[in-house]
């Protein structure tokens, strides 16, 4: 029986103990991990105590409450004192309550504040127990407050190796703060492993330290791997935020819209980023002038904007703001700094210039030019000497004739009115101008141009002045027929007095009369012809003859004018052909174009009619004919194949009214390709006819001398072979198939002189030959005559007594002449008169054949001593060098025939035809 109550009592005790345990466990589920903060014995007001991790305890909490009013908890878990606190040796704790107002959930966190001495005491008493109970070689990271005031040394943590249960272990550390900068900041007790800090640390200089801890035996054996110890320096709000500039200067235009950005300020804080210590808030403390408040500063970005559109530079041109930046997101205990911000108001053109007066009166003398007559001024409240202040003046009305202009004086901004075109008192005595003014810059409000312009009226009085006569218009004309008789009178130039509008009292005088054709009456200005007027005279332009007249009044003032005498045309000039020498290159053309011109007015000119002029005995009509090209030109064509030479062709040209004129044309039918080829020959003949030796005449004479030497050379060649007394039978067309190279000279044997148009005989035989002495006229019964006839023309006659009779003549009967060189058969001509060039064209191919045949053997081959360099004359040779020859051999190509000059084309064509 006694045991039963005892058992019941024991069972009740066990139940109560179990219930208490469950209650504690249930309470612990709602509580967060407790936090112990090591603090000094004295804490100042608004002092940072430490930081707890609220997110880890209750992440969704939106309300934080401290059970102790001496401490304030911020959103990031920072713990601050609200007043100065003195801690006793005992612990002090308080609870942080975290609420979620949405689901009414609550959690609590216990915060324990321990004094440094208490911590050291407890550490010493529990040292042995801890060594046995827990491995300490991997401790959690520890921290320390920056700027900790003591007492020092400050215990941070203790490290311990499990090997210390069996061995004697010595602990040591190395790294920054020990054997690296900053030196001697931390130390560790060798036997216990307790880590201490010797003095305070600035986090802005060192935000953390990484030490390496070692555990070794006394003999130096490492019982553990090196341990990395991280000591974090907790930030204290010990740095004020600082503006990047002490004074900010911004500019904004007046009348800017609400919300316009003025500028942005910024500040920096050296405390730990991402904490309340560096969470800055900007604000405006003061505005000068204070009223009205016009600016707002964004608390987070520092951007300043306008809160009103009433900024007016003309009222206040500058504002000054005192601004503040504070950390701890602007909490009252946060640190702050101030700066100054100056806002300058920029001018816009919001004030129109206005005239100081609405009307002005001025005067000016007539005929004055480029004179200043008035200055007007305006008022403008905009900024001085800017485009919003500078004025632009304009004349709105009254200046239709362009007599005035108004400009701005850049120094005074006044409008200066000038007269730029003379005024006439007789036409108008008073003018009224309306002037307006605007700024260079456009008005900032949208308005019409007239509403944005100030206007004023200017009255200009014109003063009379003695001006003298006026020559108006400056050019006056009269008409006179060019065939008018001498003494014909006509109206002249008229000047007038602008004041009386009459010509009374004005005198006239000629200033310029180039040909002296007229006289001018001094009193009336009328003109009288002194000589016959000719509209076609030189210096008459478009049929107007200009005379300059001087008009003067009694006061001696003058003016000048021009009298244009329009000469009415009379049909007194027949049309003429200006180009009187016409060249027809017979080989390439059969006609020439004739252009006529009439010096009369076109009404008395074309269309023209062309006709040949000649009597019944003339052969003009049989040799020439005309065809019309247009109203002013005709084509002259030859017919019946006229020979080469000059011809005189009279042509009559008649205008539309029947007035005609005969022009004698010198028509040259020439053997040429271009007119220039024939012009050289014409010039040579003209020079010879005038008895003057020009350049071409001299060249012709020299060429004739060279040809004579060639003839002598052929005679010498024939004489050297006369002793052989044999006659070579040479085919007649031996040398007529090719142009033979004639650049070799050699003494010849008995050769046959064969020239087609002459009889072929051996030199020295009894038969008649042609190699007579030049100029002698006779040799071996043959007769050759070269004479100078008809003023320099040459005549060549060859009379042969025998079976062949050849004569070279130039027959001019009927305007024809024929030259037939190197032809066989009977040729007869009368009046054998040739020019030098014609004679040369005849003799040169014949001489070429003679030289080619000279010194050939019986087989028609060159003798052995015949081939010589062209400049080798042979010993004792009496013949001159043939400098025109070359060393081209007979088998060379004949391409050079395609590049002959015009004077050699006849020879080339003749040889090719043959």
C-alpha cells in the first residue's frame, strides 16, 4: 500500500515534466535564433550597435517592433541606440517582434547584449568543457565593429584542434594585420588559441581580414591543415555624404513648362554600399527669393524640376537653392551635408520692341541721295545686346518707288532712315511712311506677324531746289532719209526745265558728231544736214547715227542727252560677191559656191538673182553656168572640160527691187586636192607678174637650175659611150611600168636617149638627136627652144626634121590648153606658152626615164661601175650631185607612192596609168 502512492507521485511528476518540455518546444518553434552582440559598457545616442538577420527569421515581415525603447531596429536589421546607455556587468537583452499584417503571423528574435569583461570571464570558466565538447578547428566567421573604443585587447574567437587531447598544441596566425600591413593588429594565444584585436579598425580602410591559423606540436609538426580565418569589419555610419560640387549652376529658359528639368545633383558616401549608411535622400532646405516656390528636388535621384511656368527673367533673373543630402534614407539621426545651387533664368523673346513715339516728322531736299534723314528708337525689356533685344526695322507703306531704306544702328539699336533714290519736289512735296520693328529672334508665342510688330508713322517733307534742265528721256530719235538733200532740217533733242515744264531759255550745243554731218540750232535744238547721209557708212550701227547734245540753262546748269538719227534706207547699193577669187580643184570638185551681200537694209536686199554677164563673142556661156542655192547664194559650174588655168567670169547679182551690180570673179581651175595647194601656185604667178621675186619664185628658179644640171648630166653620159657606135634597141614601155629609183650616178656607155615625145637616137650618130645645148636652140638638126615670154612665162618648142615631128604648145584658143608629156605620136600646138611649173611637169618624167636608161649594157642592165652612193660624183665629174635621189633599190617596195605630196601626185598618177 505504501508503494502505490509513491509510484503515483512519480508518475505525476513525470507527466508535468513532459508537459513543460512540450510547451518549451512549441514556444521555440515560434521564436527565431537568438543573437548575441558584444558591446562596450557605454553606448552613445544614435550609436550603431550591430546588425541582425531579419530575413532569415521572418522574410515576409512588414512591421518591426523593439521591446526595449532604448533601441531602434531598421529594415535592414541594423540596431541603433535612441539615447546614451551605460551597461552594467550583467547581461541586457530585448526582443524584436516581426509581424505580417496580412496573415497576422508573428515571430520574435531575442537579442543579447554582453559586456566584454563578462565574455572573457565566461570563456575562461568554460575553456576545459569546450575543449572536450566541441571541435573548434572550423569556426564560423567572426566580425568586429569598426572604430571600437575598447577595452582592448578585444576577444574575437577561439580556435582549437581535436589533436590537443593527445598532444601539446601550439597555435599561430599569419596574414594581414599580423605580419602584413597593418602590422601587429591581431595576435593569438599560443596555448589556448584565443584570437584578440589590439586596437580599433577603420572599415573604409580595411573592410575584412583573411588570416591563416596553424596548429603545430612543439617540435614543429603540423597536426592540422592551415585554417583560413575571415574577420569582417562591421560598418559604422561614420562618414557624411558629400556633394560632388560645393556650388551647382544650372540654366533654364523663362516660361518653361511645369516639370521641366533644371539639372541634377549627386553625392557620395564612403560607408558600406547597400546599407542604410549609404542610402541617401536629397531635399531643398531653402529657396531665395523664397516666394513663390518654383522648384522640386527628387529625393532619390537629386533631379531638380520646375513646379510652375511663371519663371520670368525680367522679374527675377536668378534663384539660389540651399540643398541637403542625408544618409539613413533621411532618418533624423542620419548624417547630412548641404550645398548651394544657383539657377539662372535664360532669356527668351517674350517682350516685343516698341517705338518710343508713334509718329515722326522730317524733311529732305530734292535730288539728295544717300543721306540720313531720321533716327527712331525702341524699347525692349529682353536681355541687352542679344537677338531677343536687337531690332529689325522695315518700311511697311509709302516706299513703293524705293526712295528710302531703313537700317539698324548696331551700337544704339536705333533705326536709321536714308534716302537712296532722289526725290522730286515738282512731282511730290510730301510723303508718309509707315515703319515697323521686330526682333532678330522670333517671338516665342505663336502669333501673326502683324500682331507681333510695333509700328510708327514718318512724314517726310520734300524741299524745293534749283535743279537745272532735265534731259529726259536721255535718248531721243528723229528719222531722216539717207538720200535727203543737203540743208534738210529736222527736230532735234529737247530738254526742259523741271520747275516750269517747258524748254524756254534752254540752249543747245553739239558735244559729239563723229562724221560732222549735222549742225544744231542753239535756241531750238533742231538739226540741219551739212553733208550727204550714208546709212551704209562705217561706224553706223543698225542704221542709227548718234549725236551727243549738251543742254544748259541761264544759271549754267547742264545736262546731256543722245540724239539718235535713224537713217531710213534707200536702195542705193546693188548686191556684190565679196569673195572675188574662186578656186575649183578640178580633180575633186566641179563647181564653186558664190555668196552675195547687199549693204542696204534687208527690205532692199534678198532674194537675189544671179546671172552670167558677157557679149556674144565671149565664151562665158559655153564654159560656165549658174544654179541657185538659196536667196543669197548660187553655184558656179564649169562645162565642156576647161583646161587648168585662171578665168575671168563676170556675174551679175540683182536684188528684189531690180538693182544689180556686176562682180568680175577670178576663177582658177586648178589641178589640186585642196584650195591651199592651188593658192601657192597662184601666189607664185602673181609675184612673177608683179616683177617681184618672192620665196616661191626663188625656189622655182633654183629648181629650174637643178633640172638644167640634170639635162647636162644626161648629155655627158651619152657622150662617154659614143665611141662604141652601137644602138641599143630598148623597148618603148621599158620604164613606163614602174616609178624607177634614180638615186645612182655613174658614167654611161653608148646609151639611147628615149623620151617618148622626142626622137630616139644614139649620141654621136648622123641622125638627129635631142640632146641639144640648153638655150642654143640647135643641135644635130634638132631644135629646142626655151624662152621667157609674156612677163615670166616659159615657152618650150621642139622641132624635129624627120619622120617624127613633135611640138609642145599651149593653145589658148577658146580658153583651152593641153599638156601631153611623154606621149608617142604626133602632137602639135600653137602659141606654145607655158608656165614654169607646167614646163617642169613635162620635162621631169622624161628626164627620169633618160637617167634610168643611161649607162645600161646591151642586155639593159646597169654597168658594173654604175652603182654608186648618191653623193659620189666620180673622179673629175663635171656634173653636180643629184641630191633629190635616194639609194632605194629597184626591188624595194613602192609604198612611198601612197604618201607623196601634191606636187608629185601628177608624176605618180602618170606612171601608174602607163
